[in-house]
């Protein structure tokens, strides 16, 4: 699969790209987010939520693991940082293969539980406000989605 790179000059640009993604995705979409601390994973999710027509304020689910939001499609926002190494079945499959959109921050910590097909996104600092957003689609559906978004 191809990799795609976006350079954003501000948090607003990152959020705008994520909003466009949110407008284009469908039920069953799984997006994994990795990146530097403070790089904009939650800002990205806020933009995605806007594209999904979520009205509620989106913030990091750090202490609750999963937050659910209602919009055009349900949005399931996970932060799995604190569950790494857990042998307990936390029911992630219900979200990954459900009728909503799942965003997983720190997804590499539960790699073995992730679906094979997903859109992996990494966000890196490029100076104080600039970010590099690397998209790696896993599966043809996600590859086509990236091509569609980046050819607009």
C-alpha cells in the first residue's frame, strides 16, 4: 500500500483535513492515531468529529479509555495508553466491527487486537506549529479513501 503525507501549518489545518476525512468515511471505519505528545491527536479527532456532525465537545478519553459521541455516525474515541499489556478482553471488537467510526490513540499498544484493515495516521511535530501527518492505509478501501481525499 501507498503512504500519503500532509503538511499542516497550524492546528486548524490539521483539524480541517480531519473534518474532510470525517465527511468522507462510512460506518465500520477504524482510524489509529500515533504521534508525538502534543502533536495534535486530539485536535485531529475534534476535526474528524466535526466532519461526522458531532455537536458535543470532544476531548481526550485518557482516564475513561473510550468516549462515545453521537453524530451522522457514532464516534468511538479510544485512548489505550493505560491498557497496554492487559490480558483482559475489553470488547474492542464491538467497536471495530460496529456501525460507527473508531479512533484509537496509542494503537500500537494493542496491535494484536486491531483489525487488519484500517487507516493508520501518525502526527509529528515539524517546528512549533507545523505538523507532518502520515497516512498509511491498510486495505484497498482505505487506500481509495486516501486517494480520494488527497486528489480533491
